[in-house]
C-alpha cells in the first residue's frame, strides 16, 4: 500500500486533520502530515499547533494512495493558493489510481475552484456550494464518487475517515476500527434520562 498524505496549512480545521490521521493509522494505512508552510509547526483555525511529519518541499510524492485535505478557514484558502499542491492534485486526479479526500470547505474552495470535481457528486460545508464548479452538490455527511470522498464538516470527520479506510482496505477493517473506537450508530449513542 502506498503512502497517503494529509496537508496542513495555517488555519486548518484541527478536528478534521487529526481525526483522519488517527483513524488511518489505527487501520494500518501509512499516512503522513505535510506542512505546506516553511515550518513543521502549523497552527489550526482554533489556535492548536501541530508538528507535521514533513515539509511539502522536502517530500517525494510517488503515486500516493490518497491526498487528503482538511477544511477550515483560512486553511482551505491557503491550500488552494499553494501552486505546487494544485499541480499535485491535478496529477493525482488524472492518474489511474489517484484518489482524493476533502472535507468541510476544502471540497469547494480547493477541488471545486480547481475544476477537479467536474461531473462528480460532492458535498461541502454549507454556504460554499457555489464553489463546487461543475459538480452536483449532495446534501449528505459523506459522499463517495469515483476517486473522491467528500464530507460536509467537523462533526463528520470520523465517518469520513472511516469511509477512507473502507475504500482503501475494505469494510471489515473499517468496522473493526469503528468498533475499537466505540463509534455507535447515531440512534444508539445517547441515553437521555430526562
């Protein structure tokens, strides 16, 4: 299995970035966090600083399994404006096996504005739908369409990450990871004694 990469820009959504890394590593999927800044230390939208595994400029992206984009603002805008990442995403989408996952604002702000979602079904954070250029917006927590897995926001970071696991190594492994994390179906997760 090839390496997957999660891209961190100043102002990224912490829940989305860290959840997907955690879940993929639990599933045994090789994944690295990549800073698109000049420093390994990247600060998220809510002031949480994270030390990335590698810098973009010192990383060889050799046929990655997944390119993964957390959302958040202005993190998504920084990802979109980073020209080297634009080229990498375009090559990934055009490649035979290349797959991309994005959540929150990133499906629209990054993939949509680059025209990479043309003719695909996708979701994003409410209010960004108009940036999904050429895509069909689906109002759903997680949408899988071909090479893309998109999700609508922070509360859906866990199901989005588990979907990436399912699409990479199968439903059984995804279910095992979910069970180990006690990820119950929504109707089973709250007991209210009123």
